[in-house]
């Protein structure tokens, strides 16, 4: 009974995407790893649909959410280390999404997280991942194009490799140069 009510409420919330003409924006925002349509609606509800126009940089957007460290330094000495203030509700949901991505995610961002996690504490690593996701959200909306991983340069025979279904493919040979998904 409770599950039915939750599903009904979620359906009504997701129906707002169509009624408010947010299809394109939600579609772009969900291309960022770890971001769901419910998270995009939370961000739009809290920060507005034009959040990318309100903040001049991705760092300013991340700071408004509160996923940027607010270190106080004087004379080269670190006096305080804490997370910055920001929108607590969006910060909570973004950190939850980054924790879920840290467990279930795939691709280069997950590889970066695992490598960074080997050096620092889990909370610091998930906060850094949340910042990367927030900056990805800002860039997706500013450039008005889907999220793309920054790929390493791959040697090809004069043709550019193409990313298809999370696999980097050489157009000349059809060979898979690099795969970002685990094959079953």
C-alpha cells in the first residue's frame, strides 16, 4: 500500500517534466553520470531552471550547492577545513547520488573515484565526486550538449575514434579501442 502511494507520487512528480516543458533540460542533465530525473527535478525546484545563467562558473555553481571546501588559510597555514555553506537539500541529494555512483557506477569517472579513494577518506572522495557531478551539470547546460568524458588520445589511422555505447571505436577498422563498460 505504501509502495503504491510512493510510486504514484513519483509518477506525478515525473509528470511535471512534460507539463513544465523541461524535457530537453532533464534529458541533458541526466546524461551526467549519477544523475537521475528525480535529482534533476530537485535541482530545478531548488535553484531554478536557469541555474546555469545565474552562476558565472562551474565552481560558483558548486559553491552555491555547498560541495566545495571552504578552507581558511592565513600565511600559508591551514586554519580551518570545512565544507562550504550552500543549499542543504540539493547538497544532500547530490551527495547521495555520488555515493550511489561510487558503489554502482561505471566508466572513467568511476575509475577516477576509485583511484582518488585509494588516497583519501571515503567522505572526502564522495564530496569530490559530488563536486565533479555538479560541475558536469553546469557545463552540460552551458554548452547545451550531452555530457562527454574527457578521453585520452588514442592512435588511429588518420580517422577520429567515435564513442558509441560507452565504447571508443576506430572508424577505419571498426575495432573497439577502449571500453568503459563491463561485458557480461
